[in-house]
């Protein structure tokens, strides 16, 4: 492996997993004439073997360069959270999807919408939007998405990966019902520790403060 | 956490209060106190990342450290387009090892004081200019100089940069390329060349059973410290080798030695002759391997004479001889505190004589392999180059001088008046990352990219077994769009000069072409040689070296001057933190406590308790160190690991320029050096300055980690006195 001349060079976009394939075929179906059909959101599913954390918070509205509609993607079109936030299962961050991923669909879908026009403008200028961070933790807190997604989804017997949004909702609230994300959970140490206690998570100080 | 007033200390305080009730977790639900921001920070996604990129997970890429001339291969961890951590490249000479200077080289790269655009002198001060203007100025002032009226003054250069520099000098009709390193082994190299027929032989510390080192701080600053530290670990494992160190001021190596001997500075050669005398007369070691002239000199230095001259007791002398006799093969080394005297060459020669007498040549000192591509070999530095350069400049020899990778206005003794002499050069160009003392005097400043932003090849000066070309690749995009790599600038100058054969769009393209033209024997069978080299970080290219000769030179020693008004010896000691001063702008290195005194962020003068008692000073009291060239005021640190007649001030601090972390911190002992020269090698004898010390009456606390020399009876580390150890262990 060696570094390419330009970290931000354009690369090919590869669809990940069957969710993507399903989505793509769905899109083509939509283009073929089911355009007006509304998809019904999946019924609220329980996450097995978990005591969900308690607590709520009413966050500020955070303006974003593009008002990304989570509801259209995750609710109306039933796209799995991890289709875009693909790093959540492998890394400490879930990752804002690369702009190339947006353009993978939006070179053909909804190209006439003002937000997509704005997005296309970014893409053509070879720039990524500067998003404002909604869910932030202090620098002395080490949180990793990977461990949580593994524990609650992939290593959780009886859990269907299709329902991952229920797990995401533990800390991020019902993003499916939002346009741009808004902080809905306190994300304080108490919130974390109570959940760790309820679900037998590690309680060593240095697990998070390292 | 921008705009957040919670720092670590407040957080801990707060946790201390709230954490008591942790069972009920009160205090853990205070979002207004432990601020969790919304919409304050920006997150920027990748545009279209490489497939292997996962945010939050680092990728490791091979490159080369350029923080000191050793040129160690490194692996850098890159995450989100930023290089975050360096480690040694396991497949290169030093294995996983990387010294603290290498670790801190990231701070060179991310330094807030880096130059981000070209600058030119206008109306007396340096002002930012565009690259177009910089090239224009270069063309006007340097483009049409007469043959031979330009020169390069650089630090160690190797690889394809050396090739381009040579081509450029040729185009300019000049042969003058001065390579200067303030910390060098030039005197040792001169003796090696004369005696062994090879300037840099291979040292096998791991094969020795006893090592006697005359001021060679091989764990700290001598030749290739990380490599030697690895060999040293082997030397000490199993059948534990014995290390003896003779020097005026305890170095890192000295602190690790079984026997540390403070010889009067400059008399190291006499001590070596004394040991030889004991070996021949007491241990019946055959002197037949030495020429008669050498034996005659050795015969003059019996124990009494040596004690008189050097202050080393007869007991110590005999014990050193015993260890060397009883542990064969041994290895005798000499380093800067023995070399950098008026009689440094003789000191090094006497040390080398012991190697011949003890039959170490061919066993622990061996012929070194070389790099198969000669033009890429490193051009190593000396201070003789500085002296020659100053002379040429003073004679008005140059119209243009280029500086790169060295800061002579900081390291040259004030006595030389280099600044005054440089005023005779009409146009000075500095290629630099920082506004250091030398760059501040330049007429044109060209900003360089950092070693982790550029393509390059380099060759480590010391790689005695397997020689390799070390590859550098950018570990990240340049932090500033206006900096240029040294290679690109050389190529640009060649193009501006209209030299044929260098029509490449970039140094990167030139390198690919040049590497492709390497002989097939080096390129081997790799499918894609370039990609393979860059991925591994090196290209092995070893040419077998010959065997060593043993042509011993004159051993006669010159008496060390008693000093008169200046009874003390100034020891400008080197260490792995500041090196020659180039690391003074790195906060990690400033913060790094010295291995012996544990002082940080400041200079200190090390003196012996007896000397301190005589002067009536305590730790933190200021003393004035005065030579015939000026004086410096510095706080004292009192320690037994320094000769009673020596005062040791570490070099590297006391910058007048060089950014916010370096400027105004400490004093520069090099500034008061007398112009003493070692005549055979032409080197500056940096340890040859005589000084007087007086108490100034000022006092200031010495910034020092720990602050206590004892364990206050807590037995944290069990110790045994040397006397008891010798009695019970029979050593």
C-alpha cells in the first residue's frame, strides 16, 4: 500500500452488501413507474437482550449546509443506517459518508431538487460540505461505535441487522423522523454509566477515559 | 473543544467532588458543566476516499526520518489524512527502534512557526513575496554569477538530492559544496581512514565482551545511537559485557557504564597509553603488533605519569586494563569529548592503538559494506567545512551562497564572526522550514516542505551490514500550498539554468525515472519496482567492503595547557534532546528532562560538588562562565558526574531566532568558544575552550523533574554501593 498523490482523489464507489443492491433495484423499480408509491415505515421492532438507556434531551436545531432529510432516506426509502454510515461497525466513528457515496445515487435520482443541485455543485468543485457536528463528546471521552454496534447488533442473538436503526436510536433518538439530526439524548456520563450497568458493560474508568 | 472552559484539571477536580457519590452517579448528569457541544465543530467527509480508508482507523506507510543525519526508516500512522505517530521500520537497520528526536519530528512537521511562503529582504527586513517574484529574484541575483562564485552550505545530503545538487553546482561552474554538522565524528573518521583504511568501519558492540569508550556516547549521540542501543542490549544480555566510559561529563552511555572515569579533559589519549602500558608490562600482552615507535611512547606512560597528567588513579587504570585483558574480544571507542580537542587526533589514535594491541580489529571492528550506487551515498558533515567556508566567504569568494539543513549562525563560535563575514556575500539564499538564526540573515528565503510531505530518497551514512536506499513518500498532503520540496527546488533551479536532461514535471517524476534506471542487480525481480520500493520504504543495494588495515600513526601526546586565568574546561555537551540546536523548536524535546540533570526548558551548568563548594554556590545559583571570547550566565546543577576542573553546559539552547519555543530559552555555550582547531583534521576543537567561573549572586530555581536525588528511605529501587558490589561480586 502506498499513499496516492492526492488523498481526495476520485475513486470508484462500490456498493456494500445486499442492502445496497436491494436499494438500487428498488430505485430502478421506482423509476420504472412506481414513482408515486409511498413506502410504509417498518414497524417498531424490539432489540433483544438489551435494556435500552433511559433519558431524553431536547437539543438545539443545528443548521447544516444542506438540510439532509434523514426521514426520506431512512424512513420513506428504508435505507439501512449502515448503508451510509458504513464505518460504524468497524471503527470508533460511524463516519459521515463520502460525497462520492451521495453522488452514487444522486447522479440519477432527484437531480432537479435544490438540495441535490447544491450537492452536485460541491461534487463538481471537488469539495465536501462542511457539516456541523451534532453529537459531540468531550476530548477526554473515548467512545467507539464499533464495540456498541457489535454488542447490540452483530453479536446479539436474535437481532436482525435490518433493525439497526433501533440500536442507533439508543443514543441518537429516532433519526428516521428527523430531517437534519438533532441531539435527543443527554450523552452525559450518567447516561452512559447507567446503560453500562444495566447491560453489564465494562465499568473500568480507563475504558472511556484513556 | 473550542470555546470550552473545561480543561483536564477542572474535570478531575469536578470528578473528585462528584465522583465520591459515584454509586448514585450524581454529578455525572451535568451537561451544562461537562459541556457536550452541538454544532460547534465541523465535520468534513471524504470526497471519494481510497478503498482502504476507514475514518478512525490508521494506515501505516513507510517513509524516512530526517530529524538527524542518521536517516532511519520509519512507519507513519496516517488517519483522516493526518500523520499521527511514527515508529521504526522493522525491516531497516534499526528495526522497530526510533529515538525520541524521531518521535518528535512530527512536531517539526506540524510546527506553528513553519515558513509558509517565500520571503525576500526589502528595506532591511524579510517580507513575503510570491513564488514568481522569488524565482525572478533568484534568476536576477544567482542566474548569471561567474563560474565558481557560488556555493552550497548544507547539512548531510544524500540520495538523489545529492545527485541533483552536484549537477546544479556543475552547471554553475562551482565545486564548492560545504557539508557542515556541528555534531560529527570527523576526527574519528580521519583516524579510521589513516589506520584502518576506512573512514566508517563496522562496529560490532554485540560481539564485544568489554567496551572501553573514550567519550563516545553511542547510546546518545554517537554515529548511529538507535542501532548501537540494539547492539548494546545484546552486549548486556547473557554473558554480560562490561562497559567502561572515560569522559569529563557523564553522558547517557556513561550513566549506563559499570565504570565511569572522569579524566582531565583532553588527556584521554594519555589514559589509553597508560592502559596499554599496564597491559604490556603487567599482563604480558605482546606489543609485537605495534610499531617500535608506538611502544617507545607507551613506555613513557607508566601509572604514575598517567595519574599525574590525567588525574585517573592507578587503581582505576589497572582495573580497566584487567577488564580488557580478561574479556576478549573487547572494543575501544572514542567520541566527541576525546576528539574535539587540540590533540583530539592523538586521543583517537591512542584509542585505536588499544584496539590493535588487543586484537580487536577484524573481530569487533570490521570492514564496512557500502552502498552499491556510489553517487547516492551520504555526504557527511564536519566542522572543518565551516572553517573553510568562513575563510572563503571572508575572502569575498562568492556572489551567491545557498543554505540548507544547517544553522551555522547558531552553532559557529562568535569568535569566528561568521555573521560579519557573511555580510560580504551579496546574495544569500536559505532553503528552510523555519526562520532560524541563519535564515533570518538571508536575502531570499524559500520555504521547504516537511520530510513527511515530500518524495525523496536518502541514504543513511552508517549502515555497515546491509546498505539500502531509503525511500520517503508523503505521509499527508502539504499543510501549506506554498512550500516546496528540496528536490523540486533543485530541479527548478536546473531548469532555470537551462541544463539539459532535467525536463521533468516534478521531482517525483524525476525520482521514478532515476529509480527505474538503477541497475537490474538492484531492482531485482519485483513486478512493479517503484511501488514495491515505496511500500517497503527501502531498496537494498549492498556492495561488499574490503578488510581493514592496521597502520598505526604517531602516538606522541601534547601536554594539556594548565589554563592560567582560565583554569576550567568548558564541555559543550551534546544530548539527544536538543542535538545541535535543531530540536529547540520542538516542545516535546524542550519538555524532555535531561537524562542526568532532569532539567527541561532551560540551560544549566553541571559542576562537581567540590567545585561548587569552592565557589560557594548551590543548585540554582547563577555562575558566570567566562572565556577569552565572552561570557554566559547560567544556573548551576551540582553533580558528581563531571570532572572537578570541568563545567558542562549542554548545547542546543539559547537561540536568538527559530520560533516561539526556541527563542530566548537558555544560553548557547558555543557562543563563547575560543577558536581552537585540531590541526590534523582541521576540525573545530569544541571542547578545547578554557574558562573561569565566578558566582554572580543571582539565584533562580532550576526547572527540574523530581527535585530530589534520593529515595528518601523508601527503597523504591534497591541499590548497593560500588564498594560492596566489588567486594561481594568480585568484579
